[in-house]
């Protein structure tokens, strides 16, 4: 029987694990600290940057899910959990402390460190089983396999995959007892780096809205006389136009492939789902004098064989229970990329539409860039 070692999995912030079960005691000289490094993908290396600061760190409120599985080259369940409750562990970064915490699946309390010990034998009698680590973001409690991560456009539920999931070597076949990737740390413990580079599978539509006249006293609204409450933005698809999707699944194991897409003719994103983080105290966005308000809608990228034409989509806006009489029609030229040949919504890109309002809403142009700012709809669970 091989020597028992203990792996401590501590994220670059601290992931917390929660429940009544206490972590196993650490024996001196046997601990292996797994250093998770969750970052966002730099634009130069992927199809498009996602969000984060200049160093690529994920911002506060961020979360992601971890699958720590038995290493197998085949079998009926390639994601058999390595230990009890080690599938779909939640990593969450506190909005107040900025620290990461780990939560075992189904647990409510957390620890700053995850523990894992080598397995002498798996369920099929295979001996000396090693571990594989997979990740997706943001965390969702309903996820049972990294191959099926649900998303929702109307509910602002985003999806990302870790690029390392598709690498046969990185974060794979980890032997906590003898792995050559383990290095000694200054603290006397043994460490193993676990990089996680998240990339968006969806596109982002950003709506910048401002008032034409800061002193304009509109006949409807909520709040002060000059505030427009933004109730919803609706996207309508013309008959025979480019498909419009509301929900689906992301396969985090194949570079963000989207499946089970639900096609609709119209979708509406309302209230706080247009903002950064939905909260009961901030259920609406407001268009106010002397500032630009930003609203966000996720978008499914063009799938294989799909093409755009003028007028495929129109956007309608509702402010304070009043639907504006003018809609915005999307032209193919609006979504032409800098290379001059690529059209349409692409994963990891931001499409910024600028509008000015008085009694009508007026279009003032569009810009296309990589999705690289902190201000993104990014739902999380704790």
C-alpha cells in the first residue's frame, strides 16, 4: 500500500468548502498545497478576452465550479468524483474581502482549503487512482457534468469554460504522492500549481444610453423628474431571419460548444437582469442626466452555417411602463468586424450600441471590441 499523503487545494484567493464534515488532519511533511490560479484569458491567446483587471484576475463576486474526478482513459462515467462531494465544488470570491472560498457540493459552510488524499483503489478495482481537474464558470448548483452547463439569455446566466479542460496534460493525472509537478514551498509544504484560464462561450451586447437634454422634463418616469427607469430591452427576430436563441447548454470539455439551443422569435431581458449583478434593492437601471447608463444582454454566437442579413433583429425599449415608439433595426454592417469579412456575434466579443433619448430613441453608432472589462453580467451562487 502506498504512503498516504494529503493534498491541500487552495485557490489563488481561497475557495471555501462548507458542511458539517471537517477536513482531515494534516500530517507534517505530507501536505501538498494545490495552488489554483483562476484568470481570464488574454485576447492575444484566445478568441476574445473576457473580463478582469490588467493582470487577468477575476473580479469580486466571481465564482466557478470545479470537478475533481478520477483519472480514467475510458469508462461509463469519465467524471466519477475523486472523493465524496468533489464534483461541482463551488469557488466563490467574496465581494467584501476579495478572498476565495471553496464549498463542497451541497455544503453551506466553507473552508479556505480543499483536501484530497490519494486513492488506493477505485470503484472498479483499479489501484493507485490519480485525479483530473476540470472547471467552468460561473458556478451553478444544478450542474452534474462539465459537458452540460446551462445558460439563459433572459436570466443573464453566462457560461465560460477553462481552456485547460481540453489539454490532456495540464491539471490531469495528478498523483499527490509522487507527481513530478509538485514543488517544495517556502512554507515547508509541497505545492502543485493548477492554472485555470476561463474563456467566454457567448457574446455580449452592451447598450450605452444617455439623455439628449439633461434638463428635459419627460412626461413619465420614476424617481426624479429627469430619470428614465429602464424596464426592458426586447429583441425581435424577423420571419426567416438569423436564428435567435434564449437558452442552451455549454460543453466545457470541448472549448465551449453550445448545444440544446432553444430558438425563439422574441426575447425580453428585464429589470436587474440588464445590469451587472441582480439584487432586490437594485432591480432596475435608470437613465439619468449627466451620465451614460450601460445595459447588457448576452447573445448566442452564430452557429455553423448561419448568416446575417439586414433587419434580422430589431430592438425595442421600454422606459417607465412606456414602450418607445421607435425601434432600432440591426443592419449587417453594424456587426462587421475589423477584418472586413467577419460578420455577426462572435464568442468573447463585446458589441457596444450607443443611443440617445428624448421622446424617441436615436441610434448613435456601434463599436466592436473584445470582452475585456469588469462590467459584465456574471451571476453567482453562494
